[in-house]
C-alpha cells in the first residue's frame, strides 16, 4: 500500500533517482484498478498497454541518463472530456460513444511531454452537466468513502462521488491513480474533491488552455486538477499552465513557481487576511456538520496567524440562477454541432432535419436535453433581454462584488459543498436541489477567479450516514494561485485530514 500512498512529487523524485521504476509504479496502480473497478466504476477506459509503453519510455530515458520531465512516471487519469489520440473520448455521452478523436488536447500533450503515464479515461456526468455522476448512460461512479457493510459485501458504496468530475475524484481517492484532470464549469472539480477528501484546484480563467476539452459553456469552462495534497496540485498546475496559441482565451502572463509557493507554508499566515462571508453560512440547507467543520477550519487558519475579516457579497444569492441561464445558453450553442453529420452518432432518416432530430434524440440524455431546451429558450429573440442579457449584467455585478471584497482580504473562505455527500438517487428527481450543490463554487467560475477545495474534516458517522469527507473552499484574486496554494498548504500542514485512507479495501 505504501507505494500507492506516495505523492506525485515524491514518486517523480524516486523514479528520477532510480529508487523506483516507472513500470513498477504503473503496474501497482493497474493492479489497484483491477481490484477496485468492479465496484467503483471510475474508469470509462483503462489504457494499460499505452500506460506501460509510456512507463517503459521513462525508464529507458533514465537508463540513458537523459533528463526526465517533472511528472516522469506519475500515473494520471484524464476525465473523459479531454480529447485523446488513440483512446476513446465519450464525454460521458452516447452521442460520442464511438468517436475516436484525430488529435490530442493541449493537456494530454503537455502531460506526455512532462513524462506522466496516462492510465485511462475517467467517468463523468454527460457533457459535464451534473453534481453526482448520475447523469450518464453508463454505470454511475461510487464514492470510495461511502462504503458501508451490507449484504453485497464491504465494497458496496451507495454514495455519489460528486460531479461532474466524479470518476476523477473516485479514482484518486481510491488510489487508482495519483493525479487526475477534471473540468470545472460551476464546481465540477471542487465539489467532487470535497466529497472524496481531495484537493481540487480550479485556476484563473485562461491560465490553463481549453484546447481539446469538449466544450460545455466556454466562458465558464476551466481545466482543474484532483490530487491528495496541495503540493501535487501545484506540480500539476506548473506543467499545465501557460499560453497556448490554440486557445484564444489563453493568458500570456508568465507562469510563476507554484511549488515554491507551497513550500513557503512554514512561514504561517501572519499578515494574511481571510474573508468570511457570513451570509453564506445562513444558507438554508447547510448541513450542521459542514458548518462545524468550517468553523474548525477558520480556527486553524486563525491559529496559523491569519486575520479573519467579515466580507459581503451582495449578489451571492443570484449566482446559481445567473449560472444556469448562462451555462445553458452556451451549452445550447456548443452542443449544436452534434447533429450526426461530422462526428459521433448518426441515426439516418429520410430527410436531413429528421436525421438531426433522431440523432440528437437517441444521443443525448435527459439532463443534456433539458439544458439545450432551457438555453435555446433564454436566447430566443423575445426572451434574450429578459434572461440572457440580464444574466450577463448580474455576472458583472458578481465579479465586482469579489473585486470589492478583495480590497479587504487575500482570500475568501466558505464550505465547498452544503452537504458532506449524498446517496445515489437521492436528488435525481429534483434538478433544483442538485443545482444547489454548487452554491459556494459557482461564483468563482462567473468571475473567472482561482479557487481550491481542500480536506477539512469528516461528518460524524450515524445510523443513517457513514463518515464522509468535508471540504474547505478558498477563492483568491485573479492569478493569485501562489497565494491560494500557500494558504491551502498552511491549512494542510496543520490538519491530519488529507492523510486519511478511504474504507474501501
Ligand atoms: N454541477 C454544475 C452543473 O451541473 C457544474 C458542472 C461543472 O462544473 N461542469 O452544471
């Protein structure tokens, strides 16, 4: 188990020194996948052959004395939204089930250049729409922390891993891979990180390219990372960040040394101001255990020297509604390309229009269809001003609220998710309840700000609920990732939570 507990940073160092071979690291993780997958369903596709070839390449480079990349030999999984050459990319949808992309995403290319070993593609909500991984035509992913003894054996978990990057979170939590990439449009990296006791980082909009990430809502979509410690998030960001000429929204700003920022954690937080948004804590539906863990986290930050200041975000209550108008509008436009003509599923009918309709009817699931309909409605000529235009204005007000808050603090703290986790099926009939999962995370997407979720404790186990992870959420000003990672690293160094291992054997 020890090898499986090692961080990406330590693995890369051990492989570079020759203390471990990339092949033995890959084999250990592939064996773990064999053990867990029948129960967890985190992988859509395991790429054992390609992974071993990549590992052997790293070992050969080392034996020739060539320099190794920063992630050389580190086993990583990619959410099945990242376009990969030679591996399927389904985006969790029947409409892309048979698609074999002719090119690779910037992320896949940068990871390969850094020596990372891609173990496969990870399950997700269809087109990244969801908070539980249940919006899928495939087997839903289970949360490794939700294992409860029952007649089906100690492996069975009835709990969702969060979403939409739930496969990425479950795989890292269950030690099937060391790092995983996810995407975060409204919280899809941070909410599953919170539900699976992981570090989930979503950087500033434009910091990591979107080229080769299947589009959901382009102005909100971000690539993010899932890892078991803050230093690994910094390491992955170091590899992925930086200008990409293939993405027009990619930033040209120089990439700072993120790992150095996490190493400064020992200096504590004297002089750092943490903004606490008290209104958010009055949210109806906020779980009492989440509130308790949050208060404990604030005490940890204060003990490290941080000053806590009250801040106001006057338009906070409108964030979820604003997000659902904008993300559905953008999705309705982005998903228009799946019409059976150029790629993906095609259900041929006599006329072109009937072919479009039959293909889309057969290919899209209920949540995707709901969002396309809603998005088409808010963009209609007679409702544009009332919905889309107004939501764009509120988005600006929300971004201004953050700018004003950051005059008074260096980062804003809140819980990540209002609930520690929920059972499969619990929220399926109530899309609105599901949408509220992202109430704390959506603002950072609307404003394009860097944000992170880190392990912050566990719920008390009871007869109705197992011991489930709880996350702390931090948002920082634009491009303040070093500061965000430093604060997260201080909290991590002062708490034991990230070292806990889930109960799945
Ligand atoms: N849960 C949110 C939604 O369903 C966010 C999804 C995401 O970040 N990709 O849209």
